[in-house]
């Protein structure tokens, strides 16, 4: 769908994107499932999500299953078990999910639970709330059958001890590989999941964008879905994922929507931010998009029996 198709000339002659309901113009993508995830660890995540779809699971089932893969992998130091801890040596986790009905669940500052994404789903499905944090989130997890475990591996403890001696100022992009998984199932329905251990050696109590609905993740089953990775503070300030979806509603294609959302961050930092943010997006008609601020970014796309990593360049040098 071309962006110009959505433009109308107003009575005063100014061309502006028209606000059109998806039902008027957007044919849903059917029988062509899509799984789109952030970073290289998106590849095994996609594989697991794909199996769920093949077995008749929903987009939400697939997104959760995908996010659980890096959560369980001790080698991935930015998510779940093995994630790098905060400044005090505690692994604190943030995650959220959103389904095709507009339901959402989220946990932040959660400790000692391996699969925060599944706790977030439980919050969505088994509680009256959207978001639980810290000790309350942990207690909720335990009362719902989640086991407690120490999430600090020998490697992440060693890394933290070294950092603790040097107290080097860590730039967020050094350790900031949040996994976000967006899924469109064969019925055209959309869902997403996002999970992270956040900024390594962050202040105790810090929460990033990943558990914030509209920042780290947003799903609107009429229009599309989007998710973020990178410096959460800047994603929160621009309600990034919600903005990407709203820009798609206004007629931006997914890549242009991701770029425009990032352009606002870039402009706020005088054209040259020294941090990374990347967005991924799926539009309801099955078009996908992505953009990042700096350097490069890789997303994993599973579609039509293929699961491949794609590299894109940043919008700034
Ligand atoms: N984007 C993950 C975080 O900032 O914690």
C-alpha cells in the first residue's frame, strides 16, 4: 500500500495524511504468518514461535514462546536468566505482552523468576490489572506456580564483580539487546511480547521501556504492532511503539513509521544522539518495517518457511 494513497487535500489545500479506519483500506494478511523479532537471538525465538503457530497456537501463544527462548538462555546477557544485574548485583527483569483483543499484561523490576514474559501474560489473563512490579509481581508469580531461582550465572556474577571494581560508566547500547517478538498468525491477528534485563549495572529500581505498554510494545489489531529495543528512557519519553502504530494508522508504511518515530528522538538530540534505539513493526496487511538510530541493527524475520536475519543501517552516522 503506498503512502500517497492515504493522502487527501484539505479544504485549505494542505496535504495531510487522512485518518482512515483500517477496515476502509487495509486487507488483513491471511494464511501467511509472520514472526518478527529483534537481534540475532530473534532467530531461535522465531523458530520456537513458528512451531507454536504450526500447531495451531495463536499469535499470543507464539510471541510468548518466542520470548521465552532468550529468557532461558544463560549465554544471552541482556534477557532473563544470565542477564547482567543492576549496580547492586541483582538481576531485575521487565516484560510485557499485548494480544489481538487489546489486552495487556506487564511486570517490572521482577526478581528470581526465569520467565517474566509468562508472568506478564498471567497478569493479563488472571488478574484485574495490567502491571505488577517488584515484590508484588514476584509474589503473584509464585502464587501462580512459577518457581523461584537465582538468575545470576557465574559469568554474569564475574562480569558484575569486575564492573564493581572499576565502576566504569556503561553506555546502554553495550548491553542492551532486548528481545521483542511481533507475530501475525494465519488469521491475520497480531500480538507481541517484549522482555529484558535492561541496562546493565543500572540503578537499583530502574525500569526501562520494555514493560511499559505503548513504549516497549504496542498492538492494535486493526492497524499493526510495533516494538522497541535500545535506550528505554528515550523510548518512554516518546511513547515509541504507540507512536509507530499511530503513524501507520495515519498512512505511513511500517519502515517510514519507524523512521519518523526515531526522527523525533534524533531531533530532540540535535541530530546526533549517542545511543541506539531500533523499532520493528508489522502492519495489518503483512508489510513489515524497521529502523534504527545509529550504527546497525539486525532483526529476524520468519515468513513463508524461511527464518533469516536482516541487517539495516542507522539513520545517523
Ligand atoms: N529497552 C530496554 C531497556 O531500556 O531496559
